[in-house]
C-alpha cells in the first residue's frame, strides 16, 4: 500500500493512474507524489533531481490518510460529458 512507501516521508501524494492506463505499467498502478513544500518556481524541476516521483505498485484500495495528500487537493472524479 502506498501509505507505507518511504517516499511519503518527504513527499505528498498527488494522483494515481489506474492499472492498464499506461501500457508500460502493465497491470500495475502508477502513483505520482511531489516533494513536500514544492512550489512551481523551485529549481528541482529537471531530471534526475525532480521534486516529482512516480511509484509503480500493484493495485491497492484507496488509502485513508488525508495528511499524506497534497494540501488543498480534494478527491475529484472526472466524467465524460456527452452533448447531443
């Protein structure tokens, strides 16, 4: 489960791509985390010293630790809108 991943000691959870959404990940999920306190004008935006990291893991249930998420980010579900 991502909540116990060592990166979350210095990073905050941002989002997860579902299993199967990236062909190279196969049946695994890809979670994206940002360095805690990251600001867009910070200098660590170039590989390999990027503030953003990806964690590839087996699918797992949604965690319950809101304190590990990016501040002010709320759960959002994107839905396709069809206009006839």
